[in-house]
C-alpha cells in the first residue's frame, strides 16, 4: 500500500513506516472477503436475533392473555362470593 502523504511503499502495513500516516480506511477496498463458513455464521446470528425478537413478542402476548384470564377469573370469583 502506498502512503498518500509521502508516497512510500508500505507492503501490508496499516501505518506508514516513514511518516506514521494511518493507511487503513473502513471501506470495501480494505475489507477481507468473508468465507462461506463465516457468512453462514453471520447469517445464523442475524436470523437468531430476529427469531429471538419474534419469540419475545409472542411470549409477552401469551403472558398478557394468561394474566388477563386470571384477573377476570378472580373478579368473577369475588363477585360470586359477594353477591351470592
């Protein structure tokens, strides 16, 4: 890699050996391509996170339904005890 500041050849270094300029840039040219295995692991993590969010919303919905059922059942029981 050639330093844009002093035009020194730096091989695979990320810092220029002559002037100390930081050569690495976070763009597509400097990234290493992921292997198929790494892509599969990354995709699995993303899918797991999305499934976790969906499961969380389903769990919250079920919890609300069950608690509502017990609340209504308790109120019906109290009303039947008072009125009956």
